[in-house]
C-alpha cells in the first residue's frame, strides 16, 4: 500500500516518464534518470545539504557532471493550485540550488483542471518565464 506522498511521487514520475507537463522538452530517446526529494520542512534549508550529499555521491560513483542535472520544483511549490499559494520560500530555495551550480525549472506535473482554473482567474496564472 502506498502512502499519500508516495502516490504523488508516482504521478510525477508518470509525467516524467511520458514527458508531459514541465517535462515536455526532455527527449524520449535519452536515458534520463529521475530522483525525488523533499524540502525537509520550512524553510527548506535541508535542500542544500541533501543536494550537496547527492552531488558528492554522484560525482564519486559515476562522475556525473553538474550540467547534466536539473532540479525541478514541484508544481505546488512553484504555482498556485488547490494545495494553496506557492511556497513562500521559493526564491530562497532557488538561490540554494543555484549556489550549487544547478539549473532550476519550475513545475513537474501540470494538472489539466488546475490549469483551467488558472485560465479562469481562480488561481494565479503560471509565469511563462518560470519554465
Ligand atoms: S512551504 Fe515551502 S519550505 Fe515550507 S514545507 Fe512547504 S515547500 Fe517546504
């Protein structure tokens, strides 16, 4: 049985696997891997430690270059939705990731109903520069 957050992980992985939502631009024929992590709770400071650890391990194990790594912020961190307003620490988190020399993309799964509500003005529209 899956816990609620595991189900969310599945839905995001599904979007990634099928290259939909914010993953649209990744080619299907490339061997691209996928890893999820949480912010660790407000204010998201743990992101720096978690990514530093990930970078150390991936460098040691397979010399993964930083240019090959992209950090996606989940849609509920990035945009207004039924979850609520975007994360109030979004800019802080983005700076932490960029300090490590990694690229940030806003969004993961893009829910159709939520997108319709953004069009109707129920939720704030997604910033076109944020993807
Ligand atoms: S509000 Fe932002 S920093 Fe706080 S727990 Fe949610 S995603 Fe993490």
